[in-house]
C-alpha cells in the first residue's frame, strides 16, 4: 500500500522561511478562481454512492490484514444550534426542541459503540474533535455521559499525548461549563467569533459581546486548556478595513494560541440562511483583499506564524512546531499535528478516512436513524483510492502543509519517475513559475512567499478530477 512518504530532506535554507508570506494584490486578483480546499483528495464532491457500508467494513478488515494499525482520530458531529447564523454553510439543525438532541445522542452513542467494536484491538484514540453545529448545544450532563461512553468504546491516549478539542459558541457556555469541559477530558477549545463589530454581528444574526468571549477565554486559561483558538471571517456584510482592524486589535489582545481567518463564501443558491444577507451590505472584491492583507500584516506583526490557507499560530504552538518538523497534516477539521492516524467519524454527514478510503454518513436524521435501526453504519457514499489517488493526495498534502515538495521523497514512496509521471502537471507549474507562485528545480518544488496565499491554485494542478470533469461548486481560492 502506497500511503506514506518518507521524511523530507532539508530544503534549501533560503526557501524554507517558516511563516513568511507576501501579499500581492494584483497577482491574487488575476489568479484567484474557484477551487477545492483539499481537506481530502479526492475531494468530497467526487465521492460515489456506489461506495457503501460494506466497503467501509472491507477497509477496516484490510487494516487488520496488514497489521500495525495506526492510532485513531475520532470526530463527532453535533448538528444542533439554538439560532441560525446567516453566513453558515455547515450541516446543521436549528431548533429549540431539546428532545431532538436526546434522541440524536442515543443514536450517536450507538454508532460510536459499533465503531468501537469494529476497531477492537486497534482503537486507541490520539485525537478527538467535536464539531457542529454547536457541540455545546448538549447539556453538561449529556456531554459528561457522551464522553464516558466514548471512553468505554475506545482507549484514549493520556491527556499529555492526546489532542482532544471541542468547538464552542461562547454564547452557550458559562465559566463553570468551560471548567467542566476540561474535567471531561477536552484540552483544546475553539471559539467562534467571526467579528467583534456590533453592526456586522447584527447583519449576520450573531450578536456576541466581546466581554462574553473574553470571559470564556479567561475561563479556558484558568481551567488549564492547552490551546485556545479563535475563528474569524472576512467578507461579511458591513465589514470594512476599519472594522476589521478593530476586531484584530481585540483578538490580538486576547492572545489566543491559534487564529483562523476564513474567507466568507456567499453562495445563497446552495445555503438558504445566506439568502437573509443583504447583498448591498457586502464588501466588494477590492475591499475583501484589503481586509485579508490587513489580517496577514497585523497577525504576523503580532508574532503569529502563517501556517497556511486561513490559519495562524504562535511559534511555540503544536501546529507551528509540526510544520517546522515536516509533520503537519490536513484533514476535514483543517490542519492537524496527528498525521499518522485513521479518522473515524460519527454523526450525520461526518466523513471518515480509513486506510485508502473515504466514507461519508447520510445527511438527514431520518436516514441516520433508519440505518442504525438496521444495525448498519450509516454510510451513504465514499471512495476507494487508487494508487494514483494516494500519490496525488501525498503530493497535495506536502504542498498544502509544507509549501514544498521533495521529488526524491515521492519517488521513494511510489513506483514512478516524478517528472515523467507528472509531465503535463510540470508544464502547468512552469506557467505558475512565470507568475511567481512556485520555484522549480530537479529535486524540489517550492511555493514562493507570494504563492502561499494561492496554494490552492498550485495544488489544483495535481487534481486529476478537475482536469477530467472541471470544477464543482467551490469557493474562491482567495
């Protein structure tokens, strides 16, 4: 099985300045296009309904046959929210009927138990992530019960080794609840903020006072959370460079360990809540670029390292350390420090990555409950990767995570001659080299400091499915 690339040899020193990024507005405006975010390859829009529950069982059986099972990364999707945020494109259910969460939790525990039995003997969890929706929609007692259940179904690595994270809406938790989450085993916490400006918050139906957010961060520090992350969005209605500057000042003062700055993708045809946004309030393309430039300049000046895509981290944060050591990974939760794991995902719409397969669960509650009532895992679609898929996934991962690729490392891991196998792709890279996005050598492909913001463009060169069938519905690369 071709699923690992050996450790990358040292890159040329003048090309490996970690965290360096150069903003070129003209280049971005000219080259930005719709494209995948590459949380997987092949991307989820290429999954097929011909891949089902039994294919997932075969993938797990293959792991046993091969031996030497990897640790697990466990993801649980909690789809419920109290209120709707107009910008949101997540798979969610907005309801104040808490009975729905009671029913869902019962089925979620059943799925986790089935997965725990399936992976018996190779079920040590090194990474856990609860996403949504709003995971803290669950009550404290429900979360306590869920975490105890997971520990019965899986073996968890010690707190000092494992990375156990949860996304929270600061409007849904008290300081006491934050301390309770730490006692329940979470050691990383991610806060949705998006923007601190009151007018922007009203325009997207997410009113969240700064004091409320700061109180949650203070509680997380006092409770001993190892890492605190903040999510921001640029491109929202009523945002301007001035409002973004004020928000950045407040975020930097709060001193989180990680900051994600996402580009708002306005696709009201696909996501109904976005239809409530007044498009007359939306910033234009030039304004959005100025806000992105401001984010990069302010955060790097404050000492944060540009990890890639939308992510920044303190130099001593695990993400920055992993990138510096060539261990950074990218999956459906974004950048990760646990590369050598199989991802097992539970809940509606959740996506697993086991061996050389991807599998996605059904997207509705009724279909989810129906599958589990038949004692079947609720797999709706997926993909079994060919050698070419695994090869291209490795190339894209290296570029996304390290901004450089060792040709020798790829040739050691796969039975190819790189420049011959990727002859067409190298021609396309030569065009990107003329644009200043990459530097090409016989042994290395290096993304320049200008090209790092357009890393999706570089990776799209290696996406065979884009070349064959064209782009699906994706956001702009910048």
